[in-house]
C-alpha cells in the first residue's frame, strides 16, 4: 500500500474491523457487479470509493449505455479504479466463466439460475439485492467451496417483475456494497447466509442469519470428497 493510499483511506484503516490488512484486501479485490441499474451503480460507486480497484460489470443485451455511464462515473470519482464490461452469460457454465478471477459478486435481482451454484463451484461469496416499492431485500451468501461437484444445470423459471429505481435502489446498493466490503475484509468468516429486509415507510429493519446448506452432498461444499466407510 502506497503512502497516498494510506492517507486517502486513513479513516477506514483506523476502524478496528478494517485495519491495514483489511484495506490491503479491499485494494486487491476484484468484484463482479451483475446488472446495470441504479442499485448496481450505487454499489459500484461505493466500492470504488472504499478502494476496490477492479470492478467487472456483467450486463444484459441493451444495457451497454448504462454500463458505460457507470464506468465513467466510477472513473470520475475514483480514477484508480478499472471497470471492465462483459456480456450477460448463458446459463450453466457461462456463469463460471463470467465470475472466474473475481473475489465476490453483487447482483441486482433474485433471478433463478445457476449463479449461486457457479459461485459454490468457485468458492465465491454472493450478495443479491431485490428492490421493491415498499423497501429492499439484501441476501448475502458467504463463501462455500470451491466445489467441483456443484451442478450447473438449473431449470429456468420466469424472472420476477422488480423495480430497480428510486430511493429503494440507492438503499439496496449501499447495503450490498457495505456487506461486500465486510466480506472482503473478513476473509475467514464462516459460511452462512444473511437476509436483511429494510422497509421504506416506517418499521424496523429485520436481519436473519441462516445456515447456507451446500447443494453438494459429496463434500458439503468443502471441495474435498467425503470418505466413505
């Protein structure tokens, strides 16, 4: 870490939860951002501002203009950050290729596809956010694996109709980026899933920690096949 980086991120480094080692992990990380809406834009700016220098935007066909705008805003606010853009992958092994080489993935939308299984195969944490008119949900999956046994053939179901703009989207992106930074700093955190639901109009946020049961019965997500008696 350079003297300029120490000076710039001194407030984060001063936090006991981060420190010098945690800031080094943030600077060295590459984060995949899946989508190009307001929630992803907010997460990208937050992560780049905190020191993540490699962001990988994975966007659907037709979102190229939004991806270019996000990349320009990231560069304007954090000139050291590099943004690369990849097309949305076909399901199955396409997700493994899209995520390979990253340390964590943040996705907008709760679509039902092979993303989580690909993350299990690669041993990556995944944070998924859903924006609703009444609030937002963030679901954080800490790492499992890497597991070579995770199947990637997931039956396709219709995607949920979701709104991705407005104050709830900004809130979702901020919460997802905060969770992502926490996972990057605490690389030894035990596997689990955490669901955070935040209403916009009154009411208290609700956080539930739940076990993330790996889908692989051979190794339990450890990547090592269990011994048979």
